[in-house]
C-alpha cells in the first residue's frame, strides 16, 4: 500500500475531518451502555421519574448524534475513496499509454486491463473501508476495554486474556492472504486474455464450429481462477469462525464469573448488562478489524501490481538533439534490432529516401517488414545503427512531434464504434472539407455516398458492419486526412481489388507529391511504381532498387513478379 499513500496526501484534511466526525460518533456509541448501567444501578433505585426521563433523553440524543455523524463520515470516506481511485486510475492509464511496446509485451495487455479495473476497484474498497472502520473499530475495541475496566476490572481480565490469541490469529491469516490474492489476480489476467481472444475471434470460432473446444479451454481457465479464489477465501474465511470461537468462550466465562460476583454481592446487575453489551461491541470491533485485514490483503496485492506499472522506468527516453545536414528525408543506417535480444529480427538495414519519394517493402511473412515501420515510428529503439528524419535522429525527437509527422495504416488497424467522419478525423479537429477530400483520395467516397447517413454513418466496434475493403479505405482516409509528412501503409490494400488499388496509388501520387511514402505490401502491383523497392528475407535486405533493376538483379523478386503477374506482364512494366 506504500505506493498508494502519495495519492492520499491531497485528501489528508478531508480524511482528518471525516475521522474526527467518526470519532465523535464512536464515542457516542461507547457512552450508551455506560449510561444504561448508571440508569439501572443508580437512577432507577431513586424512583425519580424526572431523572429517569433526563438520562433516557441523553441516551436518545447520543443515539441520534451517533447515527448522524457515522452517516456523514461514511459519505466523506466514500468521496475520498472515489477521488483517490479516480486519480490512481488516471495515472495508471496515462502510464500504460506511455509504456513502450516492449514493456507492454512484458506486462501483456490482459494484465494491464486487469490492473486498471479489478485492482483499482480493490484500492477503492480498501481506502473506503479503512476510513469507515479504521478509526471506529480500534476506538470501539480500546474504548470498550477501558470502560469495562472501570465497570468490572475482574471480568475485563477474562476478556484481555483472549485478545493476544485473537491478534496472533489475525496476523498469521493476513500473512498468508497477500500472496494468495496476488496469485488470484494473476489467474484473473489469464482469464481476461482468454476472453479477449474469444471475443476477438468469435466469427472464426463459429465458422469453424470450435465453440465446444473454446468452452473447454475457458472452463479450464475459469476453474483455475475458482480454485485460487477458493483457496484464498478459505484461508481468509477461517478468521471469522476462530474469532467467534475465542470470543464466545470468553463471553461464556464472563457470564459465569459475573453470575458468581452478582450472587456474592460484589457487583450489580446493571454493570453486568453493560459489560455484556461492551463485550458484544468489542466482539464486533474485532470482527471488523479482521475484515479490514482481509480487505487490506487484497488491496496490498493490488497496490503492488499497480505500483509495478507506475514505477516502471521510462524505456524510450528523448536524447539530446542529434541532427546532421543531409539531402535525405528518411535514412536507415546499418540498423539492427531484436525483439528477444537473442537473434536479430533486422540486420544491417540501410536505405535513404528523399522528400516525396516512395519506398515499397516486400517479403515473406515474418521477414521484418512491419518491424521497419515500428522502428521508424520509434515504438522500439534500435539495438545498433541509427534512423534519421530530416537529418535528426528519431531518438532525439519528442514523441508528439515525431508521431505528428506520420499518417499510418497498420496491418491490423482498428475502427471505433463512432461515425465514419469521427473515425477519419480521430479527434484532430479536422475541417469537413479535409475529411471529404481524404475519403475521396482513399477511394472511400464511392461507398460512403451510397450510405443513408454518408460520413455520419455509425460504425460498430472494430467496424464489423463494413467489408474488409471498405474498412481499409476508411483507415487510409484517416491516414491521409491531416496531410502527413510521411505516409505509411502497412499491407493496407490487401482487401482492395486491383482497379481500386491502382486508383488509390494514382490519387496519392497526384495529391501527396511532397509526402514521403512507405508501402508494405504482398502484391508487386502495389509497389512496382515506387521509386525504391526493398526486398526483405529473414530480416536482411535481399534486393534494393527500382522495379526494372530488381527484375534484373534479384531472383527472388523476379520469381514473385512472375508468379503474380506472369513473366511477360512483369517485364513490360
């Protein structure tokens, strides 16, 4: 919980006021049994009705004050818990947004989702409960013991004899609880991953009739969560029965000893009644403290998981300005990179593009095409070599400034549950004319104009109410809308027919002449008009040059061209 303490500092005044109010209400609760004892043993024997009514009225006032103050304190505690959790959740979300791709891969997205939801909920619970019970339960416990000592010291000794045993039980159970809840949250992470995969691939699962298989997979994950939750709950649940056992044994002894003392004339019935009331108060206080320890165990486990993200050091730092004079817009100089730091995914990648030129990247699946893009955008840092834009090392360009240079369509890009217009604008406050022009250049205006609402047509999550080609054209519209300095199309025309693909390339060539373009594609027809074509194989450059040059110098490129276009057609191009 240490990681959460800084978030409580802005609310110390509100918490102090709430705890003061709670203190007043708790004292009122403690006064009631003592007043009842005094009324029975001292006031009633005098047979003075006015005095009986007076002390009865005092008890009513104490009851009202106790109720009002406890309600107000609980409301204040809820507000503090709400605001603290909101701030923690905001900072956690912001930190997750700033994590490098390598760090996200290490945490995994399901785990980050779980930390942002269930773990922050546990923090909300522990902050709220600690304020509501953290002051009330100890005061009732200690205050009850003090008052009983003044009423019946002998009977109080019976009570005090069992408190060390209760404290030891609570400590040992809580000590086991935190690691159990940590393992439970890890199992929940796995379940979230399974649910995400099933939800994302539901169409494929249904199409291949794999529902039973996926149900069995989920049942196994669910069973593991249930098993860990049962283990944690069983260990923590042992506290209440044990507490009740010891306290009830103590209560039995108190009644027996009290009966002997009343019979011997050593004490009065009112004191025994008050003592039994205080004993019940102490019992409930101990149970509340036990529940706090259970909640604290959950909160501590969650706080550790949240702290792991918040305390993650910055992976991609902005280095001092590193700029050289160069005629090139984009340069890769002997770049090497590895995801797992054992075997290079890219090795000795070098190329240079002037402003307005187009680079096409071809290669088999897994050869490193998308990795080139990820390094250019600086989702990852190179292991060796350097990447420059306008002569400036990308490591020295602030992220917002760097990313604003790009218009990008990723290989597995996402549309959101919003209108087509908002998906293209993407929160960039673009003028409607820019959105319409981008849709026209991306060859999307044809099908958009046929929709009843046009650009205001609502899309479902991930754009499932559009065809594959329509989604790609909307995504390309998004990339073109802000007139980017660098346009990256990562396998973004695979669902387009040849005619639409050709029209798209023609529109980009006409309207984005000053934009440097990088096209990752599987089809040679998508890149054959590019100024430069880079052929990758297992992370190495197999061929580099224009289409005509590669047809002569690169056997692999020539084979792809012949298989896709036929030998004659390829040579004519």
